[in-house]
């Protein structure tokens, strides 16, 4: 059975970026949605990322490049 949620490290590897950049792009700071599990105390909570949400974000990035990238040269 394939996992539906990835840890910060796994999600960063999936996207090919650093964990630090992923944090900067994670809601509420950025556009990448996450799932926060646990208590209100950050020490005891986990941030996880949906593979589907990451794939949707990648598709949005590709659409943005297609709109401004190829026709602007």
C-alpha cells in the first residue's frame, strides 16, 4: 500500500528541493498545502504533505511556466 502523506524530508526529496525551501513554500507562508497533526504545541505536532497536493502544485508551476516561458523569448 502506497502512503498518502510524506514527511518534510520525504516531500522535499520528492520535489527535489531542500527542507528549508519547502518550509518557506509551505502554507501559510507559501502556496504548498500541508496537513498538521497533533497538538497546538509544535514540539508535539507533525507536518505532513499529501502526494496529490504536491503533484497539483507541480502542475500549477508547469502551467505558469508555459504561460510566460515559451512565448516571451
